[in-house]
C-alpha cells in the first residue's frame, strides 16, 4: 500500500484518538456535556477546517467568538485553543507528513525554536499586561493588511515563487529565530499566531509558494500548541474544568475537519488557495468588528494598525533578496 496515496498513519491516529475519547466519555459518564457545548462545537467545525487549510489556527475563529459572543473568559478560550489544537492540528500535521506534502524544514526548525522561547516568555511576561480586546483588534487588523499586500503581490505578472528558502544563510537563521520569538509571544496570548505571523514573512520576503508555506506553518503551530497545552496544564496548572469539558466536546470534530482542510488545500491550485486566504482574512476582520463593535478609539487603532501593516509588509515585499527580482 502506498502511504502517499492512502495516509495509513493518519487513519491509525484517528482511530486511536476516537477509541480513547469514547472510552473516557463512557467510563466517566461525560456524554451529557455535549448538549451544553453545542455552540462551542459548531464554532470548531469552522475553526478546525480553517486551522488545517490555512496559516490561521482554529483560535483565529474560536477566540473572538468565545470571548466576545459566548462570554467565555479569555484565559479559558486561550487554554482551550492550545488543548484542542494539540489534537486537531496534530491530526492535520500527521496527514501532511504521511502524504509527503512539500514543506520547508529550515523554516519549520528555526521558527519553532524561536517560537517555543517566545511562548514561555509571553506566558510569564506578556499576558498580564495585554487586554484581550485590544490584542485581538491588532491581530485581525494586521492580517488584513497582509492580505491586501499579498493580493497586490500576486497581481504582478513576474512574481518570483519558490518551493523553499533558497541560498539559506546565517542571516536567515537569525531572521527566522526572531520572527519565531515574536510569533511565540503572540501565540501565548491567543493560542495561535506564530503560524500566520511567520507565514507572512515567508511568503512576502522569501517568496515561498503559499501552498508550501501553509502546511509548514501548520507543523510549526502543532508543535507550539502542544507545548502551550503542556505549559498551562502541567506547569501553570491554570486549566479549569470548563476548558476540559469544551475540549472533550470538540475532539471528534477537530480530528476530522482539520485534516479535511489540509486535504482540500493540497488539491486546489495556488491561485484558488490565495483567493481562499483573502476571503479568510477579510471574513476574520469583519467578524471581529461585528463582535467587538469598536468605539472611536478602537476604530482609530484598527485603522492605524492597518496602515502600519500596509507600510511594513510593503517594505518587506520590496526588499530584493534575489538578483532576478525586478
């Protein structure tokens, strides 16, 4: 049997998780919690699909819905994101690796190292000082600006598109470590962020194909989210029963929909995929604005971040790393 055609390892993973989940729910009489978390489960259908099909983690969908619409506290929403992604994004990563989908391993290795350091530093020194609403506003505004620049870049007739970072140098190691460090700090706030933040840099500056950058960023976020879950569950010990009940309710959903997202993205063209990304960035921003309902100050902050992001990402895209760039 060709595992590249039939992802046997993924199916083994799925069966093990489902059997373990069913046994635990039955042994501890937990099936009743499902009816209490219908809204949470429906949200994760979309969130896990986005996590597997884009450089956005499921928390990019679930975090604003849970904190600003369902009234779930930011700490619970963040810890739930780490917990649920530790299974959903692991499923997506197992599928990606089993199908031998092209990845950039230099990007994965060095961003992950920086990201784990940033995750720890952010957990202890950043979370206490950032208000979640403002952080989320910055988050969605920045990625909208990136989507606009990516759209403009893809309109260029002779845009360079590569399958990995070529001519890899020591300066690239430093770049990836730094962006991983910043991305890890972002992930410490929301339970996601390192994937999309470093994806922006990989695509805009290193000109890497979005269909290579996306699965690579999913593998990075998988490692980050497992570390985040372990950090909060075993060291911080701040995961409450509500988080675990939400997690148990959504496990059967995410182990199907996250890999499904990875499967569909692998099948479509790069142009179709980038169009899907633009839609995700725009939908995420509109959804956040609808839920936050920003006042004048928050609206001004959002506009300011978008303008800053346009200038920043345009500058990154204008840097000439390759001699053939016009």
